[in-house]
C-alpha cells in the first residue's frame, strides 16, 4: 500500500505483478488462501475507498484493489 513493495519470483509465479502493488496485494498478504470472490471483497474495497476519501489519501487509478488473478503463496 505504501508503494515500496517489489514482487519476488515467488510472487510473480503466483500471479502478483508490479502493476498489482496496492490494496489487492495487501489483502493477499493478510488473507492469502482464505481470499476469494464474493460480497466481502466488494465491501472491503468500498470501505478502503471511503476511508481514503475521508483522510485525504489518494488512490492511484492504476492501483489494483481486488485480488483477481492472484493466487496464495
């Protein structure tokens, strides 16, 4: 989320790329194999956007917020 993470070869093999740095990668670090589709993910992203707006934090238009195409390590 801070923009300083760089994927290792293990991350790249699991579908995590440099362009996916952001909230989606943070979700995978915290939830890993538990992450999946569904409403909880949509709510989480909505809350992330809301908190960013309330705190004045910017979200890059290129930031991947979800975990589509990413596999647990």
